[in-house]
C-alpha cells in the first residue's frame, strides 16, 4: 500500500469518527448509551488497525488527530451539540482522551503480537460497554466509587464478557494448552473486573487495557504452578486491603485501588524495583494525615499518577531502546521525598534521615538489578539532586502543594530524571537498542 493510500485511509478514519458521533447524537437514547455506542464503534475499528496498515505511522497519526478532535469537542464554541455523544454524561471523566491514548500505547507496546493488542482492546470495547449498559438498565445493588457508584450486576456482566473474550482470543491467537487457556482466562477476567470496578473518572480506559497487556506479556507463557500462587496472592491482597487500608486512613475504594496499582507494578518490574513505588503509596496517606491538602480524592489521584509515570517510563524505554528502570526509581524516590517532607513539616530535622534512607534503599535496589539496566550509572549525584529538589520545594513552599498536590509533585519528580535520561541516551548514540530496553 502506498503512502498516499495510507494517508487517505487515515484522514477518512477521523472523518468517519466525526460522522459516527453526528449519527449517534440523533438517536433517541440516553447520554450514557450514546457515549457507549461511540466507545464500541471506535473500539471495534481500533481492533483492526494492525491489519489495516502495513506501516505503523498511520496508526499514530490517526490517534494524534483523534486527540486533537477530542480537544475541539470540549470547546462549546467549536463543537456545538456534536460533542454531546461523548461529553454529556454528568460526571468528571477523561475517558475519551484515555481511550485514544491507551489504543496508541497498546499498539506500540504489543510490538506486533496480536494477542497482546487485540485482547485488551476487545475487553475494553465489549465488556466495558456491556457492563455499563447492564448496570444502567438493571443495576439494583450498588457500591460506592469516588463520587458515584457502580452496580454488582454490571460487574458480573463485565466478568462474564471478559471471560468469553479472553477464551476466544487465547484459543485463536495463541498455542497454549486448554487448561492453561482456561486458567489464564479466569485470571484475566478476575483482574480485569477488579480494575474496571475500582476505576474512576474514565481511568478504566487506560488502566484496563494496559494492565491486561502487561499481565499477558508477563504471564502468557507461565505454567499452571506459577499461575496458581499468583491467583491466590491476588485474592489474599484484596482481603488484606479491607483490613489494612482503613488503618492508613484509606477509604475502602482507595484501598482496593492500591491493590490494583501494586499488582500492575509487580507484573511490570522485578520485585526490588517495586519497593520505591510501593513507598509512594505509603507516603501519600502519611502526608495527607499530617498535612492535609484540598484535593477530595488525593489517594486515587496518587494511584493514577503512579500508573501514568510507570506506563510512561515503560513506553519511553521501549521507544528509545535504553532501559529506563533506574530513572523510574528516581522518579518514585523524588515523590516519596516530597511527600515525606510535607508530612514532616513540623519536624524537618528528620528530612535528611529520610533522604539517607532512600539513598541506601536505592543502592540496594541497584545491586539487585542486572548489569544491562545500569548503563547510565553512576547516578548518585542525580539521585541527590532529585531528593534535594523535592525536599526543598516541599519545605520552602508547602502552600503550593495545598491543591493539586499529586500533579505538582509528580511533575517536579519527573523533571531531572527525564532531562538526564534524554542527555544520556543522546550521549550513548541515540536509538541503538540494548538488552532489557523496557522496565
């Protein structure tokens, strides 16, 4: 297929998206049903992208144009009534943006493996829509999430549809044994259901497909003896969250979200590299208790930020070809330092102790990591600068972090690691890949 033909198809795809929204807007359905019809239409189309284009760039072009269109649809003076099909639900949601972003990330991270791309997008498209519609129409038993609620009936429908989708995809897109397919499908359905049930503000459109993709990449070849203990650990973690979460000042919802976050992190990295991110989840409730901010759902925002920069560093490492795990740890370490400084606002004498402890912990993690991931070492000076930046900003200007604390601290913690990573990659020769390029 020529470049011109691919360009025509790409622009036609975006035009078809606009036509779909225009048609859906005219249907005599509720706002939620209209939104899910657009969701299903775009998701079904997205599943065929790997076979539609011989090159990868048109897919990224479509996603970029779609994101621009999404921004325009949030501007009433531009979109008029057209944006009703996706924006008229009465809740704060970033689901439309996150759907486009997750399709792009899944397409990139799947690296041509059909199972890793199709299964997550199919679950997001079919199970999520079926659950939402079933919950809206038949849901009677509700459970609270953030400012709203979800239904038990919708969650059950999500589990059943996800199980069927997983079974079909695993049977046709893999060569696994029947018992492995059944076990893996049950785990995918259970994990996916928990992610969907605990997500908020449309974050299930990001966490669900990327979480399933990472889970499949790590465990699609696992034996039954490996999958069994994993399932048991998952169930125990959910039970433990109900007991331990309230003791840290977490709501039941936030505690379950923490379980999802840690499960995703442990599925993405070796256990030693999950220590610093885990400390972020401990430091945030500590800071919220000792130095409360104005954010209503800071614990949930913290999980969202942790997931976003985790997936971000994963994507960067894969795209550039140089392992980013050390910089991922530096970002998490900076977050822990900033949160701890806010928590110790009346006892700043302990801040250097926390800094030394974090440096010592990072040293241990570095010793446990394989040599190919240490290509940018030594990073001691950079680590000290990251700690100093987070601690100084949090101690000198605590009022700045009274609102949007998570967003500001995350961006602050990303500045130095991302800048140094960029310089180090250029110095090493750009995009020449080395083993272990991902997290």
